[in-house]
C-alpha cells in the first residue's frame, strides 16, 4: 500500500517540540480529548514512518514564550501592555506517550517500540473514521491481527473501522478480563463467544484457521439469552441446520436443571451431571482444606477401592482400623455437599463425556452455574479442566495411540476413560487407528479456552495454597493448547502465579485507584502513565495489552446486540455464498 | 587558560585597563558631556505622551517590520562556503476599534503579496580569486527586486546632493562623479570596498540586502503600512575617495527610503544595541527630570541641524549616519535606552519646521507617541512588537541549524557526494 500523507486523516498541526512523553503541537484546534491518538508523519532518508502518540493530558502554552512568569509580571506592572496576535500563538501542549512507530519494509508494515522521535515540524495527523481506517489497519496490522475479534481501535471519543483481534495461538497463554461491575465484562464475553463461533465457521472452510473450543462459565445465566436484546441463542437460531450441526453440535448450553430453562434454549441444552467416580482426591484437595490425616485416609480408601472411593467413604459407619478417631466423620462432613448436590451424583449419565467431545471438536459450551454453590462451581470447573488437561497430557507424552491409552489409564478414572476411549483415539490419531498409529501434537487440536468468571472466588491465593489444576494450566497450558480466560472485577486479589503467566489483558473500566495501579503493574506492555485514562474510561472501553505486541491498544468493544445484528445474515452461509458466486460470473 | 583567568594577576590587568578607560576616555567624554548637558536637557530631551491603554485611534494603521537572519557556514565543502539567509516580514494592524491591539494581518494575505514567509535562501562562493565578489554580486542581483542598476544608484545621488544630481545624465556631467559612471553600471562594480571580502563581510552584505529586498517588497505591495520598521541603523558607509556607498546595500537603502517617501511610509530603524556614548547619562537625566517611570526621547542632532552637532560624538564620524537622523529613546524603565534612525530627507520634510522648534517638537512627539504605542507587547515591553515578531520568526536557532545541517548530509548522501567533507571544519580544536 502506498501511503498518501494527505489522505491519512485530518491535518492537525505540526510538531513544535517533543519527546517520548510530551508533544508541543502547533495548531489552532484545541479540541482534543484525553485518549486520542495522533499520527505523526515523518520522512527521513527516504523512509516514511508514522508515529503513534496517545494523548494523556493537555495544556495550552504560548509559542516563543519561554518565560511566562516574566510576561505575566510585565502585564501586571505595565497596565497598558498587550499581547499581539496571541490567539494564534497559543500552542497546544499535549502530554502523552509515544506509543511507537510503523514503518514499511519490503512491502510490509512493521511496528516498533518508540526508540526514535519524529522530526521537528513533522505533520501531526488526526485519524478520522471513514478516511484513515484502511491506512491505520495496514500500519497496525502486526498489532491488531488475529482470529478472535474483540472490538475496534478507539481514538478518543470515536473508534476507527480497525478491528482488534487476539491470535488464537496466544489464547493458551491465558487472557485476563478486568473491570468493575457494569464495565462491560459480560457483554465482552458474549462478543468473544461470538468471535469464537465465527472463527470456527471459518475453520470449516479454511483448514489454516484454527478451531477454538470454549468452556464458558456463566454465573449469571446471561449469555444464552443476552444482557440486553440478543444472546448466543440468537446465533444458534440464525444458523441453518447444517451449519448449526457442524459448528455447534447438538447442544451448547449446560445447566443444573433443564426443566427450569426456557423452551428454545432447552432444545440445545444438557443437564450437568458428574459422577462421583469421575472425581479424584486431588480435585477435592484443591477446592477445600483437608488435614493430612484425612488426606492419607482418602488416599488409602482410593488405593483399595479405586474410583469408587467416594461411595465407599460416604457409606462407611465408623473409622476403619488404624485411622485416628474422627477422621472419617471429618471427611464425610466435607463430602456432604456431594451427597446433596444435584450435579455430582453417584450414578446416572455423566456429561463429562459430552464436554470432552465438544472440547476436542472445536465447540462452545455455555455453562450456567447460576444455581450452583460456589463450591460446586469450583469443583465442576476443576474436574472439567483436569480431565481435559490429563487427556492432553497423556497425549503429549505419547508417540502412538497405544502409548496414549496406557498413559491415560494411569491418569484418569477407568470407567470414564473406557467410555471416551474410542472417541479419544479418533480425535488424537494422526492417521490410522491401531496402537502403532502416530498421534497429533496438542497444538494441532482445537484451542481449549476455560473461562473462570468471578475469578477471585476461585483463583485467590488462599484457595490456591496447594496444588491447583489452574496453577498447573497457567504454567503448562501452552503445551496442551489449553488456556485460561480469567474474568475478574479485581486484579489485586488474584494469585500471582496466574497473573504472571497471563499474556493478554483486556483492561476495562476499573473501580478504584488500587485496581488501576494493579492493572497497570500487571499489564504485559508498559502502560505507566495511563492512570488518567483509566479514570475517564466509559463502559465498553478497554486498553488491551499483550506481551506479543508493542502497542497498548485502546479498544471500543461493541455492544453484542450490534455485532449480532450486523452479522446475523452470515450464519446462513450457503445462500450468501451462492449469491456471491453469481456476481463473480 | 582557566587557571590564569582565575589569578589575581588577571584581575590586575583588567583593573588597569578600566582605570585607563576611566582616566582617559571618560574624563574627556565627561568634559564633552558637560558642554552638551544644558542643550540636551532644554532642547533635545522630551517626554513621550502615551496614548491611553484603551485608546481608539481616529484612524487605525498598519505597522510593517522586516528582519533578517542567516548563517555564514551552513556547510563547508573544501574551500566553498554555503551561507543561509532568511528574512521575515510582519504586518500588524493597530486595530484599536476592536481593542485587539496590533493584530497580525492574515498570513495568506501577506504571502499573496510578498511571497512565502519567512523567506529562506542560500548563497555560496569559493576561495578562488574574485569569486567572492562575482558570486556576491550575482546573489545580490537575485535577491533585490529592482534589477536596473542605474535606477538602484540614482536615489543615493539625488539624496546626497540634495537633488542637484537628479538623473543619469546629471551624474555623467558631474565633476565629482562623472569619472566613476562606468563603475556604476553593474552590481559587481558597486562592490568598491577596498578591504578583503571576508566571509563575514559577504554574509553581512547578503543579509542587509535580504532585509532591504523584503522592505522594498512591502513598500511596493498593496499592504500600505504607515510605518516600516527595520532592525539596526540607517548607516551608509561611503567610499573614502569616491564619496558614494562602498557596497550595493548603501544604494539600495536609499532606494528603499525614496520609495517610502513616495508612498508616505515612515521608515524607522531601531537598534537595541548601539554605541551612542553617554546614553546612560542621558537616561539618568531623563529620570531625574521626568521621574523613574517616564517615557522619553532625545534627538541626536548633526552639524547641519539648528544648533549643530553634540560634542559627545564630535569625533565619532558615524554618528549621526549619512542621511539619517538618530534619536535615543526609552519606553520602559527596565531597558537601556534604544536608538532609532529616520531618513533625513523624510525628516526634513515631515518633522523639521524651519525656524519653529515648537512645531518641530510637536511633530516629534506625535511620531514617538506612535512608536511607543507599538512597543507595549508584554513580551518585549518598550521595543516595537512588530520587530520582536519579525525577529523571532526569521531567526535561525541553534536547533534549526542543526537540522539544516542534517538535511545537508542527507542530500549529499543522496547525491553520492558523501566523500565531500560535509560536516563543519574541525570543531575539536580551534587554532
Ligand atoms: N461495549 C459496550 N458498549 C455499550 N454498552 C455496553 C457495553 N458493554 C456493556 N454495556 C452496557 O453496560 C451494561 C453492563 O454491562 P455488563 O456487560 O453486564 O457489565 P459487567 O458484566 O462488567 O457488570 C449493560 O447493560 C450493557 O448494555
Ligand atoms: Mg457481568
């Protein structure tokens, strides 16, 4: 793309003075808002560079006056003093941050950290929607490119038609969404879910597009029907039957009681049932406290009775020999929530098989946890995550299907594995189905994104004292292509291991100064100085930082309803395709 | 060197020097000043009666100012020096009806009449014999808008001979100048200065002519200023023998003054830095007489003026300058007095009233009242705002020069001239 300086945007002024943190812009227009991005066109040695400068504060000053106080003094003493043509010499001094510059090399735009400064008198250009979009899109390609759409590049009060996305390959390096109540977290989650569905639709046609699976905890049961007008259900219904079948399968909605679910949603729903024998001691250890005596007791029972350890313990009436008195009662008390839980059941049909299948085929699950206790929700997420990661861990350490099966049997409850064994072999086989058949690398399987909503109730340092599957995933998820999507109102209370492994942060409006500071410290790109910015952010506005990008991206997240209405037609893919073909002919 | 400078010995050297100055020069001047004191106090010095701070003039007017700047060493390529020249023209309207005093005219309007502002140009010459003169003449011809050399030289002779030489044929017939007519036909020959054309002299001449060219353009434009302010003095240096300007700029200055008179424009050349002896004593006298806060002016008469010249500059041949009338003035207690020169021909016509010193004084007061009014900008209180603005818009700062030199490097590189020594001469030592 050849650059035409004059078409880049609105010519705003010229650089008077400047450094990394300040620009004196010569221009008459003083109507600038915090958060705006200016582009500075610089051409030296035949190299065109476009600098991006983000406004963080504004101040007027008078050109060629270096000693304002002297002039003020003169104005006071000499009552007849005037200032000739002073309006035209009022300069706008914008404090802000040089975000970096884009430069074209061999036909491709690269973005660099701000090691350089623009020239004196370089043109300052203000991007304008409807004009600058294609240029900015091209220049910032390396900073915005990816599969999963989250919103559009925001410049001050408006946004450009420059989609900002997250590359699927970075999802296993974990994403954080931070924002106070009402900042738009739920809406963003729906936008993300939609983006994943859209990606999976593309993946049907283009093998280069990765598939994305998501296990989305929905603690307020708002994703299916939406916060405002539309929900994920509307996408489901907008799809033709064929697309729905391939992209979403038979169901997408998991809930405690289907009977309590709206009829339309119920058609695509399943009840969450997890069998006791699918729970491992480790699952329980990571969600609640057990004394070491209790733990060794549990391990002993498990050694003797295998996967049926919970039933055994629940049905015991007195401490077995050699067990300190009271241990059994203590364990039973802790397991009581399982016996009362509608979802953790001794017998019946488990939904874990379906979860596994959905996650290995690139599908989206919305998990309504609104009727669960915190503990149930925590255990469910833990079991699902641990099951998925154990299977992929087994895969990762195997060369062929025979290896895999041996590894999996060591790690997973036998009856669960015997049920999914055949399916697992087909998902994981590279080719063939005998024990010698080579297996796939997890990185060639769908990305699995586990969302942890209301994260502080799970991912706080207190609960995570011991080994937790989430800590594990946060460190090693990348190997297994499993990532965490952590949604939280607070950053400051989250476990450090989780935070330090996070590589993408979507920072929405935050509640207080402490959270603002925590967010800035946690960000994967240096955004010091953005404090003011956070203070004036409105709902749906975010600053996206990522370790793999130089530029902190201000993003306007669209309202889910808007993007749904815009894209509604695309879910009936086949018909529009035919139309297009006709046009071509 | 530093350890020497910090010694007592060095102090003693300086003390001796200043004592000498005091004993010889100051004493002499003091005596001379005593002779002038009464005359200055009673005849030459007077107060400015300023307009009120919210004055609405009967007729608003336009003030123009030109200033130039430059650098004599943008780049040195072997023995070739490249000079950079700039000038800026500022036009302000008193605009008292709107209370927006000295509102700048629209840039577009100024540029439509005068060309791009500020003006920037370059010049070069080599060390080859005669090249400095050759190239200087070429550049001056390029810069100055009036191209006919006969027309360039005539205004000086008219003014200098009080009209007795009025045409080229008068000049040819003149006993004094007839023999030089052949040398008054091309710009190159107008450079009759006998001393070597050193780089600084070439640069000064280029700069002066650049300013005069800008001045001429304003006068010829439709912008119709009432005043045209120039930075510096209205000095013309005459060839010692030939008795006409030793450099083309001398002729051009008279050309500019002539046009100004025709157009009814008052030319005033203001210098903050001047060498009028005893300026500080005159200032003290003004304070003593009129008070600390007074605004005042003081004519520095020449021998031909009523009452003759002052003793204090009797032996300083350049005061007053040829064909000029200088004044000292101060509009602000904070600054040392400045100097302003007017065209003598204009002054005799518009200010001087023969045999009526009262009427002359009235004319002077009206003139200085306008000058004072245009000198109240808070940035340069006491100095004409138009000149202040012209100065800051034309000046080439250190940073400007640094960038200009970078651009030079770029261009040379692009032209594959990298081998040429583009950077300045060695700066690590200065022998
Ligand atoms: N990107 C957005 N643009 C405009 N309005 C939004 C946006 N995101 C959320 N909102 C509005 O703000 C309200 C709260 O949003 P929600 O997503 O529920 O916030 P949170 O989950 O952070 O509490 C909703 O009513 C929604 O309409
Ligand atoms: Mg919410």
